[in-house]
C-alpha cells in the first residue's frame, strides 16, 4: 500500500477532459517524478492531490484517508503535514521573505520569537539566501523566488512534499543546483514526494521512479533505466531532449 | 445587451449573497486576526482620507454657496447653517464618503485579492492549512465596517467647516454663532441614522471588493476586470441601499 494512492481520477474543464483515468501509487519515503508535456494536466493532478481541485471522479487516498470530498477540518489537518511548491512560487507579495516563512510556521507551532527566527535563518541558509531575509518578493529574481518558495514549503518538515515544476524557467545551472538541493532534502528528511516536471535533468537527479502523463492517463511507469528501454514515441521524446 | 447586463447583475448579486453569508458565518469564530484588521485600518484609512477630506470640504463650501441665494430670496438666510448641517449629516456626508471610498478602496481590494488569486497566493494559504477567507476577506470587510463611520465623521466636520468658510466670505458670522446654530439644528434623528448607515456602506464596499477579487479568473485581465466591477457594483449598491434606508428613516423618524 502506498502513502499516496491515486485511482481512476478524471477531471475536465468546461467539457474538455484534462485527466481521464489517472492511476498512481507513491510508496512512503520515495520520490516519483511525473513527466508530461506542457498542458497535459500535471498541475491539475498535483492540486487534486492536495484538495485544491475536486476531481470529477476517482479516489485519492493519502495515508489511507480519502481526500476527495474530505471535510475542511480534516483536510486542513492533513495539509499540515504536506508541503507544496507552486509552479509560480506564489510568495505572498505583501510580506517580506521573513514573514513569508513565518506565516505557515507560527500558526501551527507554538514557538518563541527566537525559535522562529532561528528556524527561518536555518531554512534560508539551506537554500543559500540568508541575505534576502528582509527583502520583498518583488525584489527577488525568478530563481531566488523559487528557492524562497522551497524554503517556505519545507519549513514545516512535511511528511509529504509536492513540487510543481521546481526547475522550469531557471537557467540550467540554477536548475541543477535546485535539483541537488531537493535531492539532499529528500535524503535528509525522506519525505514522500511527487515532483512534476518536463526537465529530464531534474528527473535524473531526484527520481526514484518516473511516470509519464500523456492524454489524460499515466502511460508508463518505472525507473528511468526501465523507461529508457521502452519503445514508445512519447517516452522517447523526453529522453531526446537530453 | 441590456438583457445580458441585467442577468449578469443578478448573477453577481446571487453569488455576492452567498459570499456575504459566508462572511457572517466566519466572523464570529476564532481565530481572530486582530493584527490584520488593524493593519488594513491603517492602510485603507490613510489611502482614502486625503481624498474624502478634500472633497468633503469643497462640497460643504459649494453647498453653502449654492443654497444661500435661494434662502436669501425667501428671507430665510439665517437658516443657512441649519440647512447645510442637516443635509450634510443626514445624506451628503455619508453618501459622498461611501462613493469615494468605493472608488478607492473597493477597487483596491478587488485588484489586490485578484492578483493574489491569479498568482496562486490564495491557494498557497489554503495549502498551509490557513483559511484564506478568514485571513484575507473577513479582516478587510471588518476594517471597512469600522473605517466608514470614522471617515464619514471627519468628512462631516470638514464639510461643515467648508460651509462656514463660504458663509464667512459673504457675510460675517462668528465661529461660535455658526457652530451654535449647526449643533442646535441637529437632532438625534439626523446624526444616528446618518452614521448607522455608514457601517452598511462600509460592509458593501468591503464585501463587494473582496468578492470580486477572491473569485477572479482569467489572469491579469481578470484582475483589471475585478477592480472595475468592484467600483461599479459597490457604487450602485450604495445608492440603491441608501434609497431604501432613506425611505425607512423618513418613515420611522419623520
Ligand atoms: N482552473 C481551470 N479552469 C479551466 N481550465 C483549467 C484550469 N486549470 C487548468 N485548466 C486546463 O487544464 C489543462 C492542464 O493544465 P495544467 O496547468 O495542469 O497543465 P500543466 O501540465 O501543469 O502544464 P505546464 O507544464 O505548462 O504547467 C490546460 O489545458 C488548462 O487550460
Ligand atoms: Mg503546470
């Protein structure tokens, strides 16, 4: 039994199907990378897993609890163990970097001012941006925003981590840095993770298992080595980008 | 064209009613974000005060200027302070303030929440297990409800001061005599309904702005639309509600 189980999930918007019959199981402590072209519904799938989007049909279980149709209170309790890295970082732009990091933390843990400050600095050091603590999001570059968002998502030590395109829009060097950073965090805290991307380099660095999403279904699943041998045009097209 | 406008108006009102109901259900339950309410009060207050203050002063000035010849014609110019005071405190002050704040604050809130929606900041809050409705909407609406009577009181005072200046230019009236006749002319029935309805206007301004922003779709274009719709809808509602309230006060207090 996996920690995250997605079964027969479908979702359409205004009559246009995006997810048709998605099945995915993620074992505890592992990282699954979902590869898929732009617009196949990767973000929709991640949002469905954390309950931001309600699927039209199907079941999503986290730790045995059904997320679809879950009561708000239970959903919030579940979300307190989860971290989510948004595709566009989604930093609160009326708040400084410090306040962005405090926000999720102070409302769930009783910490003194000093403890909070210490946690924040430790977190910023981890992403190499301790100097940005008093900056506003508007003063940060795209890559810096991603890293702050990563620090914010991970500050609660989530048991489950969902990454929506952690490296897209970054230069290859920063993309590699972030991928290694994620790998290191996976190694250190071992959260169960799903990362969505079309960046093969990132997938190679962080994936235990890869699933290819295409035309609303998971086409292929397996380790990267296994996938490399699959004779399928869609799958091969990802390797061709390397 | 007209039909689609009317149906979209009623569609908005329907979803606004549900939104308002959600506000009423959330406002009494913890967690209370007092710090946020205070922050919005500071920000919204300082954002609107200069404009409403200046406008109030000038409208007071003009009102006295306009009314004077008419009253003079009937030999009633001694009633000028009373006349100005009653129209200002009962009607002009609350409505002018509300309409200006609607233009400034309602649109601002619409744009702010709208951009938070389209850049997924509202989703990010939700994902952290924090109720964004409570944190973003309830605090702003409360701030608007508290702010509106305060702003209106200031506008009333400045408007009456403007009227005094205008009267002073034409005739010479002493400061004490003016305020004496102003205060003597005002009864409970002018002041209380006047200030009471400002809280309703404050609620309209806040809830319409939040509603437009909170449910923004369609990217940056949507943010612009949310902000303009917020102004149009809140101004319209303020005038409609005012009409109803005037009817009720006249009926109750005479
Ligand atoms: N809230 C929504 N309303 C309507 N349509 C939506 C909504 N969210 C997503 N879609 C549609 O669902 C499809 C998949 O969107 P999604 O954002 O999941 O793509 P993606 O795989 O994450 O792509 P990318 O790699 O570009 O981020 C798109 O065609 C999009 O138009
Ligand atoms: Mg996406």
